[in-house]
C-alpha cells in the first residue's frame, strides 16, 4: 500500500470531520482490486478497495478524484444510512461541499482490452459490478438467480457488455 494513498485517505476523512463536526470510523483498505474499477467502497464492511494498476497509471487524478469518490461513499453511509442512492444528492453534497470536486460517477481511465465478452451485472452496492460469462448470462436468461453477498440484492443485467 503506497504511503501517499494512505495519507490521501486520512486527509479525506479529516476534511469530512472538519466539515460535519463529528468523527468517522476509518475503513479497512485493500490494494488488490483488479479489472476495470479504480476503486470500490463496501458500505456495511467499511472497506475500501483500490486498483494498483490504475493507481500506477493515473497517479495524480487517482489520488485526487478516486480516493475522494470512494471515501465519500463511506462517509455518506455513516451519515445517512443504507437507504440513500449510491450517487445521489447526499454523496454529491460531500463531493462538492467537502472535497470541492465534480461528482463524477465513473472514472475514465484507459483500461487494457482483452478478448472475452463479459455481461455486466450489478446489485445495490455503489461502484460494484459483476462481469458474467456468456454461459452464466444464459443461465440467468433461463431463470437462474444470483445474489450479492454484501447487500443480498438479486444481480441484474445492466445492459452493458465489456471486453475483458
Ligand atoms: Zn461511486
Ligand atoms: Zn451488493
């Protein structure tokens, strides 16, 4: 875990604490995320996961935007509870008000392309998705159901396909 990443996370928490005048419990941080997502926030586990490859390739923007984006999810969850929308007004308030950043939903880093088509499923967790194989996608079409272990929602096809 790069020291700069830890420092940026801590700084984001301190900014939120100064803004809201309360304390926030610090998350567990993992630096082992792979694939297309720069970061993922696991709300109930109070866990942040970051992607080391995208961190290396987009260092400055990653520290500024991605870290604040994901920390804002955990701060919003601690402030407003589980019923808010992932990128709704509460999260946007934190991005604009606390971090003075545009509330961009997704990162736009270039990601290396490979050749398998994945069918992207999602649940209720922010920034979380589930790339399904063609076989698994077909099983869902035939009535099979899959669930997110974290939020327990049924995984739904987003309509998005992706090359992985
Ligand atoms: Zn997000
Ligand atoms: Zn979920």
